[in-house]
């Protein structure tokens, strides 16, 4: 049975490789989780110029190696066409308000540059931003896109993104935090420094080393303002408290983007997209079941995580499908691609609904 299950999984992986070669770099964790699995790509989309197709690697060392490879590739790539980036922005599922804000910012930057070419007075633009919303609502995805947009518009030299949280900035001893934060800032020069859960830098008291990280960051935002954009992200209330905890933060962050939770229909569309990218399709009878699950999970489970929750549901369905197919003597290509209603349900719930195979 174990050998049979391994064979089913091998065949599934073969189909996935065949159907997603052009999109492998997008399969990670941004919209769906942490890594820049970043955007829901357009059908038959290709990686941007200079961006390698990096396969998923498991484990901390693998993630760090993958991130380093991506940062190197991003730093070397040519600026992309702004109109194509705008097309990509509007191809994302949901995020209506965010799209409008990003489009408005693009227009503001473009007109500001035109005024400079005509020797007209211009206001100094603050491009640092605060992204607020629940996990899995696309904050990292949009941050990565913004780095590419700023590069396209000539604002940033490289247009890469460095993502960190408190642990990436704060050290355990006096004086080390400034050094650690400075090293991260140096890596981010020419691009975007994205600080997730940034509120954790200011919620542990005045004696915490997070304050040292904030002060180092504020100095860099002033001294390196022509070659560094900082985007901080986290929960709405906590990010409001973070920005208002320090006059320097208030003066440097005046652009706020709110990322609402995804609706059930939007999460269903995300599930369909994952299916399409990975070589699966959802059985018609399973669609209503999936909508019910998404509605219940998003309403009752605080930790569901929007698109990340959808990713988890998809991965669980794939695993249950493998268990189901491993018991068959013969498996067709269509069966390998089909996710049924029973694949969406935990084993304890599978006997309670109609149409469940026995």
C-alpha cells in the first residue's frame, strides 16, 4: 500500500510539473502563505525578465538559499514595463481598494516626474507605507509588486524586496540591534524593506531593544530616502498604535493601505486558481461543499488566515485524494486531476454527507 501511495504521488507530481513549468516561481507562499508565491499570475504568464524559476525547497536552509537566489535575480533585472505591472495588479483576485490606491500612487509619481522635467515645483513624495489587515490578505504580494513598480518608475535602483520581522532586526544584547538592523537596511538599499508584524518592535516597553531598531530604521529612512522604501505591515489596530508610538514614525509613514478579508467567492476563486496552477480540477458536486467550508471557517475560525487558509484546504484535499487513490488498482490521468467532495472533508465527516464514496 505504501508503494502504491508513493506511485500515486509521483504521478501527481509529474502532472504538476508538466502543467506549471511556466509558473513555478509563483508557487510559494505570499498570497497563499509567507514566501513570494506571491501573486495569482495570469494564464500562461512567464516570469519577469531576469527572474529564475526557483523550485520550492523545504527547511530553513533551503528557504534562505531560495530567498538569496531570488534577491540576486531581482537586483539584476531590468525595469519592467509599468503598463504590464498595472495589468498584473488588476489581475489579482479582490483587493479593489488596494488596487485603486496603488494606481493613484503610480499616477502621482509619474506626474511628479513630469513636473520636474518642466522645471515646475514639486512636493517631496513620501513613498513609505503602512499595510494593515489580517494574515493572508495579500500584503506581502503587494509589497513585492510595489518594489517592481518603483523600479519601473525609476524611483528605486534595484527594485528588490527584503522581508523581515522583529527577529530579523533585534539582537539580544546592547548595541547589537543597531548593527543587525543596519545590515538589513544595507541589503535593502535600492529596493523595499518589508517589515512584517512591525508593531512587535514597540510593544515590549521602553527598555526593549526594539526601540533601538526603530531609531536605526528612522535614521536610514531619512538619510537613504532616495534609495530606500520601507513598508511596515500587521494587524489594523496594532499598526495604528505602532505608527503613533513615535513622532518619527508618524512623520515618515503617511500612506496607509487597508487589506480587507477575502469574501467567500474570492476565496473560492483562489482555490480554483490553485487547482489550475497545480493540474487539478474540482468536481462540480464539491463546489457547494467548499463554499460552505470557506464560509464556516472564515466566520468561526480566527486563525483561518484568508488565502493562507485556502492554501491549507487545498493541500489537505490533495493529501486526502492521494490516500483515496492509493487504494485503487488502476488510476487514470483524469482521476489524478479530480478533487472530489470527500477530499475536502476530514475522515470523521465523510460519512455524514450524500455522494461520498465508500
